[in-house]
């Protein structure tokens, strides 16, 4: 089959790889009908995710049609149309039973590697390094799905691929980011990053009852899409974000702040972001937490900082004094996608949201390597790209 394969920094190729096969009785094989490039895939493209190996098949936003089912999988049958969550979860361990699917204790065969870095291991992920299991990803013609009696969500026939594909990751992640903010109604929520996850966080914050959303970015197309969703937008390259948020909130700060950017913010956004970039380039640091610092300072006393942007290592000079003395709450996670999928599917079926609003580019799998470059460079108005193998 054809798949997108990682061969090093900025080197992704579409090439032939072996077809997947059933390896465990709970597995399923799906023929991929749609997949997408996620913002977190760009960290792989940029070479900042450890434990990647040349030849790894990447991608974790995937859906398709079941073509083979393991002997112990009674949930799925050949011909079922499914969306596959990016988190691989057994459904039986301590965390899965409590709905914390992204903390699954069984699905990462390389959990010892992850524990050395993080103290313990999260769930295995599709196409996201050998630190998280070394599983082949879904930017391919076919995908093996482990624990397929737990993960995949069957899709109603009346919904298109573009309406449901993002249940695999970015819609649940954006919704979780907003849910973490403990919105009761009438709040002001500030969101850093108007990429796809940020766009879903904006939509979700309004769905949950926020009165005002302040969306922060510098890319014109992203800011315009945020405005179309009802957000007030700020360009961090042309105005002081802290001063503007204090002005907009009568000096109090936002009720909650969402970091939907993570470890690779715009380098020239501020002096500290330039310094972060130098530290990473000279191996004096692992991440660039400029956005997180700013979100902490912009949050009101006893507010919430919600973190869904990807960080991988140890963060430098985080203003914990501000957080502790002002009573901030931190909420963060790799999204337990299986927990959110049924609820969000219902929102789609009820017509309360059409997730396809973020799509700007459609391409074949063969065009994937060039599409990665376009998405990375934020060229041609690219906000979200999907591929059809």
C-alpha cells in the first residue's frame, strides 16, 4: 500500500510499505477513506519529537471502512464505517474504566521509555513515535487498529467523511479545552492559537455558554475564521496581548485562558520567545513555553489555564509565583477521545456544529508531502488539510 513515511526532519515521502495485518484477535483493519494532517504532526515534520525512526508511517486523524476483523472483536463487522480515535486504549485497565482513555496502562508497549522521560506512560498513539508505541499511522491506504472493539466509533450513513473525520482528534481536543474552563455562562475566554484546535475551542466555548471569546493569532486567514465564529480577535504581532486583555476585562483578566499552541509558537512574538528558540537550538532547553507564560499572566485571579498544545519535555521559567499567589487552576491532558466522541457526534447530528468549517485544502495521499510544506509555512490560506487515499 501507499503511505506517508517519515525519513527525517522536513523529509516526508509517499511510498510503498507493507499492508497491515491482523496481529491480535481484537484488531481490525480499515481501508482509509479520509485522513488529515494535524498541527501536532508538524512537530514530527520539524524533527522535535523524539524516538522517531526513518520509515515510520505517520498520521493520527483517520477514518474509513472496516475490511477485516479479528476473531475476538464482536463490535465491528466488515463494511462498517468508522472514525478512529488517535488514542489507543484497551478499555479494561484502571484508567480506561474511569474514562481516562489517554492514560491507558496497556496500549504502549514501550511504556518504559516514556516513563523515563515523564515518570509514567500515557496511552499509545497512532503514528507518533516509538516513545508512544511505534504504531503505524493512518496517513495511508490501510490502517491496523488495535483494541478495535473499544476505539472506533461507527458513523451514521447520513453524515459525510468531512463532517465526522475530526472526531478522531481536533474536535474532542478543542471541546475538552473549553470544558476544562468550567464555563457556567457569561465568561470571557482567551484562546491562544487559531489553528484547527483553537477554532474548535472557540466554537465549543460558545456552545458551553461563554459570553465572549478573545482569539489570539497573527495569521489573517485564521483570525478571519475566528471572527466568523463570533470571537474578538487580537494580532500578537501588532499589539500587546497582556495590555489588551486587561483593557478588555477592566483590569481583571480573562476568566480562563486556553493554550492551543504548545511548544512551537512564533519565534518573533516577544523577547522571551526568541530566547526560548535559542535555548532549544543550542540544546539548553526542550520546549518553547512563551504562550503558556502569557496565558498565566493574562488569567484572572482564581481562573483556569487550560493546556492542550503539545509540550514534550521540561519547561523553563514558568511563572509559578503568579499562578500560586493568584490561585490559578491548571487543566491539561492528551484528550481521552473515546470519552467525548459519542457526545460530539450527537452535536453534529443535531446540526449544532459542522466540523468541516475548518477545511481549506483537499488532496490525494500522493500530494501529502507538498501539503505538509504548505501547512507548515501557513501558505495559500491553509488552515486544515485532508487527504483521500
